């Protein structure tokens, strides 16, 4: 942040002009760690989920109650859900997401052997990408 926007988070937020999606774009351009991209192993395309950047924007909106620096108006509805590993667990429990027997075994086996991280569905794998993308679509 010190290299951009005069080192001011407020200046960075203001540069988005009250647009939640513009702020997501600014955050991912400014901070490489917020670029949450996965390469689809089946065809090499990059899929961008921007979980961290959207969480940041959502937190700014929530912290300021949609006013001041958090005044994003209707553009806050352009944010997607934050595709992590907890939401698919809930959606699966509710019957919204249904897994093949093979995927269920991998997910459930990973939960049993490694806690919530699920070692049998590695980060960046096709299976993980599909779970995250279907979660965004379902919500």
C-alpha cells in the first residue's frame, strides 16, 4: 500500500468511486496475494474467484454500514459469495450441492484424515475448482 495511493487505504477505497466491483479490481491489481486465480487443469484457463478481495470490500461496506468509505450503493450486490471450504459443506448438508460417490468419498475422507482442509481434494485441483465454482453458482 505504501507504493500506491500515498500509502492510504482510504485513498485506495476512494479511488473506486463508490463502486464495489471497481474496488475489487483495484485490490487485485495492487496486492498480488488477493488475486485468487486457479488454473483449470483440464484446459489451462485461469478462473478468478477473488475471494479475499471480495471479503475486503464486504468488510469495508459492513464496517462503515454502507456509508462514508463503505458507500457502495447497489454495486455491493455485484459481489459474489466468498468461495471457501465452509459454504460447500453447508450447501451439501442442505442438499443444494450433490457430489458423486467418488467425490463424496474424497471429500469425506479428507475431512476425516486432515480436519476441515480435506487432503484428498488438493488446492487448485479440478475437483476443488468445481466445488468452489458450483458453490458460487448455487448461492
